């Protein structure tokens, strides 16, 4: 059984940066808190918790020590609340997410009706919306575009981990109504390359494995993208989730990982596949 992987695999730059900043803060041996998960991966979350990171439900709970701002960012209102506290702040917001926040604000200041293509409930989108004075339109796909709500001048940005194909479809719908459109491509270059690699692997392999958390937005999108080109696609969080019965007669397996999936999890999956192959 041949195992196919892209040349680059593992966590993206933003995730690696966030983890490094957090670990540096934890090494100072002072109480450290975070409102939500740093990134959407249970393995990373568990390891940081073991090193002393405490997850809280509200910023109001922090009285002292260090507050870590998650990779998905926060709104200006939340940041102002944090700045009022006499605590150390470690901002682990992904620079690409930060650029999306700046882009949305710029479009609004230029008079565009802001439309964000992404998941409404995602922390990144909530953070971006917090940077705007007016209500923005948020759609996850072209079917959610309501022509009646569109103005003549629309500015589009995208959740940094969103599917390029879905974004193209949304732009096509907006073009049917708006007279002036400005697009700022805020999809992370790493995510774009990861999606391209996923498509190539899905077309080559008999079976496709997407490794990553089931509550990771970009990993879920990778799975959907792979399924478009290969019906025999599965998503797992770790090697132990593999069912040997699924590989009967399979000659080639493609592996792709989400942006917050550590290299070690990919290697464990490869090791498990080799073990299955020997039986």
C-alpha cells in the first residue's frame, strides 16, 4: 500500500507562532489563561493544559498573571477590556487573521458594504465583525447570498481558512447584483496550497485521509474538498481512529492534515498504516 503525502505537512505558520508564544509565556511559571482554545486541535490543547495553561469562559475571570489571546483574534471591545487589566498580555493572533481584520475595516471606511465569506459562529469571524461600525453580511456559501440585502457597492473578504472554490461561487452571485465590487483575498497562502495539495492527492489515491480535529473549520473544509474528488475519504483525529477493515484492497492512501494538525499526528498515522499493511 503506497502512502502519499504533500511535501509540506503539519501546522501552519500562524499555529506554530501561537504555540511558541504560549509556551514561552508558560515557561515563566506565572498563571496563564486563555479564553477558548488557542487553536482547534485537541492534542495541542491538552499539551498546553498540562504545561499550565488554564482555559476560561470569560476575560472577566482573569485577575492576575498572563492572558493569552487566541490565534483567531478578538474584537477591539474585548481588547479594550483586556487592556484595562493590570496583567501581562500575550497576543497570539495569527498575522493573517490580523490582516483580515484590517482589510474589513478599510473596506468599510471606503464606503463598501462589507461581506465576509466564512462561518458565522467561528471565533475569527466574530473578531472581524467587532472591528466594524456597521453590520456586515456573513455567508458561508453562494446559496446564502440574498440579492435583496446587497447594495451597489460591495467589498468582500474571506475567512482565512475558507475554501477557495466556495469563495469563487459567492463572488459570482454578488456580481449578478452589485455594480462595484472590491475583493481582498484574505485566504491564507498556506491554506490555499494545502487545498491544492488535497485535490491532487484525492485524485491520485484510492483512499484519502484527512487528519485533524472534528471542530477545526479548515480541516472540515479539507474533508469536503477531498470528498468532491474522492468519495473514499475519511477524517480522523489520530492514528487509533483508523479501522483496518477500511483498507482491504486499497493500493494507495493519501494523507493531508489541517492547519492545526501537528507533524507528530501525521507520523503516527503513517506508522499505523504501515502496521496495517504488514498484516
